[in-house]
């Protein structure tokens, strides 16, 4: 192990620390991970309870989505409970950041800002300040003289991240770094970054919408399926306390091609609207466009609708949208997607106040979804009147009188029960 000390500055990692002897796990005492409250419940939720000391957290997102704003707000709130916070920006000058701070009504007490791109200098500042939290915005602007390549290149980004991670662990201070992602969703430059850091959070949203979602992609200290939901306003980001209401704010009950599903994002049920539009395409191969739902899932649902319910979709373009720009990945939304498509195809309204739940199997059968009780409770809370569920669903323990539970064994049955009769002609 003589080489470890020579290696460690270049490849800093806990793995290389000297003096570690193998120990029997049963003799290792469990330690509670000390966590810092980030000041935002939505951020803590995604982090799995707060910022773990010594952890390196990457906040990735497209330019302009609000990463710097979020981190400046977190930094400021955290000065209330911690010693001091260091905010390093390689992108903005102190004047620019001061302007943003004014817009956010932040005083900046205990918040130390430095504009710097040389990582060695950054680390010196951190040593000098000895903060309780450090922010580096963005990792793509940082560089080390002894490393080849321009800032933003894979080698630079990798090395800089490794150094920051090492500093964070050695000093037991959490560091939040931002990283830009390209349109394709890769963190610009290295995807390898994701392996180096402890936590990867994506900050997402549609450019034309004011809502923002913080999504866990990797978390060494918690689950990754939690979402934090924010709204970008004139003075920064605010937490959205009632996301279902928020996502349904433009929903019109009984609109053709529009169906509400109750999805589960981590531990939180969320009601969202799925819209579908089918239009005749006599000229080319039919197109399928999936915004917010998985494309392959849409193909599967389309195939099942064609084969099992006789919907003639072979010459129809199909567009499916999740309103609000949210992404749903779980199959519990299958029946919602199918109902929206059938509603549009037949120009038939869904019955009033309807929420739809169920995974669709290849035979057109409906399969159970997890945590049904929480989803139904959320539907009741938002004032929905009926809920279509898979027939085999057994998870519903409560006797619900405030919502009509309609059980269906197959897609065919669900469509019969969920759609009003045909009210218009086919496209
Ligand atoms: P920013 O945090 O600079 O994004 P990023 O660091 O991800 O590139 O946010 C930029 C956008 O946010 C910009 O278009 C302006 C908008 N914004 C608001 O709408 N309200 C605000 O209070 C602030 C500070 C920014
Ligand atoms: Mg920024």
C-alpha cells in the first residue's frame, strides 16, 4: 500500500485511505448519518432527509432552468442554521450574484461569495473559510492547471469533481455542485461524473412553464424516486405544497381525450392529467408522440388497444401528453393512457370526476398497482367522484363511501365503464 499516498492526491477516494483493516460487519456499530436541513422540505425529501455531511451532491439541469437560483436560496436559508456557507461561481461575477440576491430578497449574511474558476484557488478559499456548506457553480467551469484539457473537458470535470469529493469527505462538509446537461439529457462532457458523486439530482421543467421538479437519479443515502416540486416566480423558487392541485389547475372535467391518473412519485401520490389526440393519417406510416410517458409503453398500449379492443389505430397519428410537463414512468398510468386514446378516437368524454388506475397486460387484462390506498385517498382529497381500478385489486382496505370504486377486469371493460357513449364521429 506504499503507493497509496502517491496516488491519493490524484485519485482521492476513501478507498485509498491508509490504515483500513478488514472488519467483521457484525462488529461494526451503526452510525446515524448526520444530516443538515437544507431549509427546503422539498429538497430534503429528495435527498432522503437532508444533506449528509461530507457528501458531494450534483444538481444537473439545462442552462437557465434555475440551478443557480435554487443553490443561492438553499445557501441563504442554511446560513440561518450553520456557521457559514461558501458559494463559488465560475459563471457569474459578484455583481451579478448580488443582483440575483436582491431579486430573491436575500440579505446574504454568513454567505461568502467568490468568483473563481481555478479549482486549486477554490480549495484554498474553502480551507480559509471553513464553511458548513459549499456550493460550486458550475463544475464545467472549473479547471486544474496540472490537468490537461480545457475547462469542461472530461478529464478536467472528472479531476475537479474528484478533488471536491475528497475535500468534502476530509472536512465532513457537504458540497453542492451544478452541472449543465445537454438537450439529450447527458451531463455535458462526462456521464462518468454520476459515478463519482454521492447524489445526483436533476432539476427539470418545461421552459414555458413555471414549475420545476427536482428528481433524484442517484442517492447513496436514500431512495431515488422522490420528487421535489417548485414554482419559479418573480422572486425565486417556492415550494409547491399541493402538487396535485397544481398539476390539475388547468384540467377540465369531461374533456375529450383527457384523463386523470394517480401516480406515485416516491412516497407521494400525485394526480396528473394525461391528454391524448388521435388523428387520421392516410399518407404515411402513423406517428406516435409520447411527451411525459414512455414511448415503448405507448406502443404497447396502442398494440393492446388495437388487438384487444378493436380500436383501428393503424392509420392514426397518436400524441400523448402529460400536462404540466411531468414525466410518468410507472405502468399504473397505462389504463389512463389507454382511456385517453380511446376517448379521443371515439370522441367520447370520460365520465365526470373520474380517476383511472391500472397496469395493462398484453392480453388486455388489468393488473394491480402498488399502494392503491394512498392514490385513492389523494383522489378523494382532490374531490374526484369515481375511480376505476383493476378487478383483482386487493390493497384497498378502507371502505370508501366518498368515492365510487369501479372495478374492471380488462381494458375493454374499463373503457365501457369509464367513457360516456360516443358523442361525435370518428376522425
Ligand atoms: P438560473 O438560476 O440562472 O439558471 P441556471 O443556473 O440553471 O442556468 O435561472 C435562470 C432563469 O430563472 C432566468 O431565465 C430567469 C429566471 N428567474 C426567475 O424567473 N425568477 C427569479 O427570481 C430568478 C432569480 C430567476
Ligand atoms: Mg447558473
